[in-house]
C-alpha cells in the first residue's frame, strides 16, 4: 500500500511539472516598451518661398514595442528663422514655431520606421531689412499632416534619418500679410529631413 501511494504522488508531481513546463513554453515572453530620447536636428524646404528652415536642435522622445513593432514619438522643436527674398528683390525673414498637435504614431519593422502625426505652424514674426514685426495669432487654419519614414536602416539605440513631404494649409489672422502668405506657401509639397541621434 505504501509503494502504491508513493507511486501515485510521483505520477501527480510529474504531471504537474509537465503542465507547468508546457504553460511556460507556450506563453510568449514579454518585454516592456523601449523608451529612448534623441537629439533632433533637421531642415525643411519651403517650396513657395524657395527658402530653407532649420529645425532644432530639439528633442524627440520615442516609445517603441520591439515585439509588436508599434511606435509613438513626440518631437519638441524651438522657434526657427528663415531668410529669403520676397518678389525677387525684397530681403525678408520669418520666425516660425512648429508645435506637435498629436503624437507621431506608426511602426518599426525590419529596421524601418514609418510614422505620421499632426503639427501646427505659427508665424511669430515677419520682417524686412532685419526689422521684425511681431505677429500674435498668425497660424495654420488646420493641422499639418506630416508622414516620415527612415532613410536606410534605422537603429533604435543609435538613431537615423527620417524624410518626408507635407503640404501647408491656409493661414489666418496674419493681418494684411494673410493673402500674401497664403498665395506663396499653401498647397505645395515641402520636403523635410529629420536626423535623430540617441542621447548618451
């Protein structure tokens, strides 16, 4: 009787051990999303003005799930200045603030990043011959949709380059410059490049 009891306990213990091993094998491993901060610089070409607008230095905070490939990001950029010649003869400058309106969302798969998000563009100053005129509420009437994808392979722990194109919607509340601004910059494809370098 004692031998039978020992055998029964051994079988039960072996069955439980096998079940636990099966459950552990069948359950996918889970890793918390990776959070990385990147130093951010870049440039966009304003096609209607034939002018370059520098971007940064700023910061991009990324959260990526390496299992699912889901990626979210928030870009913070300082105010920037662009200089150009208006109407072919008038030296002009504009100070522009780009603010993220919604988080960039997309994927990181097979070494490639694809993300898109909405931004607001505000012109905070326009000037001629170095004399600036502040503008209080001159901004786009709708969010600017910008889609970005990696150029070449993107290494999350190091960084990489993102590129894309976008169109600027109409501006409002720019005073007497509203129609001029809208005639020059809206509805055109504007290339953009963003370089990300992981903070050390």
